[in-house]
């Protein structure tokens, strides 16, 4: 968050953050470095769960989480465009593998469906940039 914000602006920014991020201690490089593997590795590992109709089975969480990937990407794009919130290049670099993982979960068709109605012109440019970077670096 930008320094020297008034009470009203601080409250506005705090209302947009997930509950696990405190405005007084915003996401830093170390936290970004720790978050990215959650999206890249943890969601792709097999996780056991009980099915009401069958016994316990193991499957990755990425498939059920995929329906939320677009919303997480939208929140990321919104935070990049928010003038009251700062995502430094270092933090963006640390979050990049996780963002690429979300792009992979989203798929191209869902990206088009997400981009058209949900993003304004300010949001489409960073989304296109992220997707271009994903196609060039992330898939490789």
C-alpha cells in the first residue's frame, strides 16, 4: 500500500485485500516468494479426499480450483491498476510462476470469456501482457 494514505483511503484499500493480508504489513518479496509455490506445486499435487459415493481417492486440487483461477487473476490485474496499491517489479517477478499456473488452469477459451466483459481497457492491457509472457515463458 502507498505510504501516507488518509484513513478513508487506507480503509478503502484494506477492504479490497484478502483477509490474510494486513494493510499495515503488506505483501512483501518473501511472502510473494512463499505464495507462488502454493499456486504452482500445491494445487498440482495429489490430495486425498473422501467421496460420499466411494472410498478415499487422491486427485490434484487444480481441477476444482480452476473455476476460481479467473477471479484470482482479475484480483491480481485490479491490484496492478489500483493507484493506492503498489506491486513492485520484484513482487511481480516472485508472483509470476503462480500467475502462469493460473493462466494454465484458466485456458485460452476461458481467458477470452473472462477478458471481454470483466476487464476495462486499463485491465485488458496487463492481462494481455501477462498472457503473452505466459505463452512465451510460462509454457516453456
